């Protein structure tokens, strides 16, 4: 019978995943390895009814692409926690809910791009957030983080927070770039998992049908 293993360290990879790409997957795997994390939970954001989100792909498509991309990794899971919540989602609410679900003894690592650390101080209840979970700020090799490191050391000292840095290899990939490539009829093969490419094709996401021949349509 399938037995749920006890989780001691949980990493959280939040994002719009519109679409999920190998940058997200390599990052999650690197965090899993470097921090000895038991599980990485991918948390696709909801689809708040903002004007700025009008072009965002529906939550269900983004969720399913995330499931397809992570299915083969036994340490990766996907959560519907944000896509099922009404209205605007705040990270603090998600973290608190995950703490309730997984229990107080689980150490949480919230993964984010290094640039976002600048913005964290502006987040809702940031000091509480920084107290209740660790942060992993990911950078690409060559990223100049001297200035950021100083800020983070200051933060860690002042608030006794746990903000870590982690360099992730070779990934000048973003979802916006993938959407742009599709628009320009450029290949996205190997930038996203094959299952995700097939899903995009099947549902003509991001106007992928422009790539198809008359026979394939
Ligand atoms: P977009 O271009 O639409 O902003 P994105 O590629 O940044 O999309 P998101 O879903 O916004 O993807 O990102 C989710 C998380 O993954 C964020 O914390 C982001 O910083 C991180 N991330 C995105 N791309 C990479 C990458 N290539 N390497 C490492 N981390 C990444
Ligand atoms: Mg982004």
C-alpha cells in the first residue's frame, strides 16, 4: 500500500507557470538537492479578476501543465491551494495554510527569484512571513548579487530571518520568452517538457495553432 512519508522539509515553488518551463524544474530540483528537501510543492497562482491578468491562461490549463511537467519526479507535487481561493492571493495566507496542513514541525522553504527579495519588504505581513519560513533566492551564474547580499545579510541580522542564496545553472528562460517565441513561430522544444509542448499544441495556447499545418489543425 502507498505510504505517505513523513515530511520534514518542504519547499514551495510559487508561480504563474504560464507555461511551466525547464527553468522552474531545474530550480526546484536544485533546491531539493541542496537543502535536503523531502518535497517540492508547486503552487500555481490563481486567476484574480484584474484587468492586468486578462491575458493570463486559465488556472486549469496552468495547473494541468504543471502536473504534466512534474509527474515523473517522486519529490514534486502540485497544489490547488491558490487556484481554488477566491480573490487576490497573498503568500502569507498560503504559507499559513500549508503550515496548518503539514503541521508545525515542517520547515518551509519559499523559492523565489533573487530580484523579488528586493520587493519582499513591501509584501503583506512581510516580517511575519520572514519569521515563519525560510527563503531561497535563486540566481543565475554571473548574476551580480553583491548589493543584494549586503541587503540580505542586514535583513537576516535585523529580523533573524533565514534568506539563502542559490545559484542555478544556465537558465535564461522565462515564460514570457516562451510565449514570445511561440508568437514568432520559433521552436520551444526542450525549453518546456515534451508533455507541456504537446498540451500547448493540443489546446492552441498562446496561438500555437499558427504553427500547425492545415492537416494538423
Ligand atoms: P514570466 O516571464 O511570465 O514572468 P517566469 O518565467 O518568471 O514567467 P513565473 O511563473 O513568473 O515564471 O515564475 C515562478 C518562479 O520561478 C519565480 O520565483 C521566478 O523568479 C522563478 N523563475 C522563473 N524563471 C526562472 C529561471 N529561468 N531560473 C530560475 N528561476 C526562475
Ligand atoms: Mg516572472
